């Protein structure tokens, strides 16, 4: 997606590890973008959103959403052909 991304992460422990990982990743990415484009400030408008998946039903629903998102945006006819989709 040109204006956002989706990421599914599996952790062996709950919540806090993923929050720390996302904070580190987003900080490093912001520094990279600011240096590359000679900018200052935030790269993204808001904070990341997350949801814990409870079961395989939630996971399958999320994967369906990931596949359909570029289709609904008119980027591809079939989400399976979206180049960034890795399952």
C-alpha cells in the first residue's frame, strides 16, 4: 500500500515484546527517512495499531483482509498477486 503497511507478527511472549520491537523499528525507520530525504519530524501521522489474535479464525480473517486491501484500492485484480503479500 502506498500510504500504509500491514504487518502480522508472531511472538512467543505477550504484548510488551512486540510493542518494544515496533517502537525500535519505527524509530529507526523514521531516522532513515529523515536522513535520506533531509527531513525532520515524524514519518507517520499516528501510532501503530495492534490486535492480539485469539485463534485461527482471527488469523484467517486477517489474511483475507491483507489480500483484499490492495484489490479494494485498485492496485491488483487478485490479492495473491500483490508483490508485498507474504504469507
